[in-house]
C-alpha cells in the first residue's frame, strides 16, 4: 500500500513538473479562440520558432493575479521553460492590457519603437474582439521583424516598416467624404450671397461726417518669444530585470 501511495505521489509530482515546464507556443487561458483557430495559430508559431530559432509565444488570461502586465509576462516566460531567445505577447482581459516581453535575441530584434509599432497594428483588432486576426497580425509582424534583424539592422526609430496601419483605408475614405461635404456646404453658402459685391473701400459703410481723425500713429509695446527644445527620439531597447533576475525588454498598452 505504501509503495502505491509513493508511486501516486511521484506521478503527481511528475505531472506538475511537466505542467510547469510547458513550452506551448499558444496558451489561451481566456478562451478567446476556437479549437480550429488555436490549432492554426499554434502551427504558425511553431514554424516561426523553428525558422528563426526563437520562441514566439502568445498567452491570454482573464486575470493578472495582482501583477502588472510587465511582471506577469516576464514571469510567465521565465517559469514555463522557454528558451534564452524569445518574444511573448500577453493579452489580459482583466483590464484590456497587451504587453510584449522580449528575452535574449528578442531584445535585439524588437526595439522599443518596434514594439510600439506592433502594438499599433494589433490594437484595432483586439478592440473589435477579432483576437485571431490580432494574433495573425502579431505572427506576421514577428516574421518581418526577425527577418529584418537577421539580414540587416533591426527595425527602430526612423527605420520602421512602411506598411499601412489597420483601418488606414477607412480613415482615408472618411477624410475624402468630409472634404466633399465641406465643398458642397461652401457652394451653397456662396449662392446665398449673390447680392454681396466686392468693394475696394469701406466708404459705403460710413455715415458722412461721423468719423473724424485728429491724429494717427503706431506704438510698439513688446514681444514675447517662447522656445522649447525638441524632444529627442530614443532608439534601441530598454532593458529591465524580471523577478528571477533575467534580463527582459518589452512594452505594452491598452486596447
């Protein structure tokens, strides 16, 4: 009986160890995806990781358990068996946070400016509840950023991808429609002012003898010049230490 208990205990410890060392590329704890979407994204993440020898991970959660998004993302990467080089996207539904944590070569490939850029690409999808599309976009961006870092200088301030932001076409359409409406309004207003004629002087608006000038002159009082130093754009990756002492880069925001 004692041996059976010991075997059961060892089995439980083994299960917990395997669970703690899980290296799944996609962990959808918030249940944002269908099984089909999970399978497709998991395969893409695995292929991307093998292609660049970098762990590319997506994690969703309903709660951060009192941690900040940065601490949660860093700790998750450190405690779940991922490699020395990697990038992890965390999506928390608790307060609509996203955060990208980088490690090792991921710090080099994903600069602060690059992370901000990627966040801009996925935020619109996350806000609309299009989570699979957001993760597809994240994978595409990671592929582009890792390829850029391998073949040239990493994307950074002044050297970001030239692609359009999400909804760029819709914004351009709205601007064009607004200009057309404004032009129509101006035409209508001009038609209502047909009786108005241009006058070279204001003589027609002055009653004879009502205005008498005894003198005129200009007096300069003072002038004020305000100068403000143009903020310098930072480049590269800011690095911090996680609770385990490991170096990480990263950045995040709301959606």
